[in-house]
């Protein structure tokens, strides 16, 4: 049996994942990347998206991340992000409500108080959470 690589997904509030994995896949800012044990070290920024890994038993696990940074070492991948949640923990009602709020903000073109950049990011994050959780 091949050796495993360690994956850690950490937010400012808590550690979301800390376990062994066979492979780690993540949404790098320049494209998706995969890391196996013994990988050449690198660092990269992340897009909003899904970090997936096969756990030590070969089961696919996924975590929704709101961007951030990844560091790959030969024996460990560390993901630092502002927000992350395991796909099974995503509250669809909350994600749909966030999507509706962001869409309303973006539709209100006449309001100078709205930060459209923030609203677009919120919409992207909500859509990603809904997609990952299986709600289209």
C-alpha cells in the first residue's frame, strides 16, 4: 500500500480537516492541481471552489473553500482559507438565501452604497456551495 499525504484545511476559527489522504485536488488560481505523496514543494493562491481528496480508505471527501492559499510539501498539503465547510455540512437553505441576497444586491444598480465586487464574490461563493452540496 502506498504512503499517504497529510491534508490540513484551516480557517481563522478552526481546523476543518486534518487527516491522511491518498491524493489531494484543489482549485488553484491558475487551474486545478493535484498532489500525491512526494510532490515537489510549492505555494499557490486558491479560487473559490472545492478541495477534494481521497481519504486513507479511498473514500472521496470534499470541502468548499472561499479561496485562500495552499502549500504543498512532500508529505503534507496545508490549505489556509477564510471559510471552509465539509460538503455534507453545507446548509442549503442558508446557501440559497445568500445567493438570493447577492443577486438582489447586484440587481440594484442605482444604489451607490452597494459594494458590487463583494456582492459578486458572495454570489460566486453561494453558487459554489449549492453546486457542491448537490443542489445544481
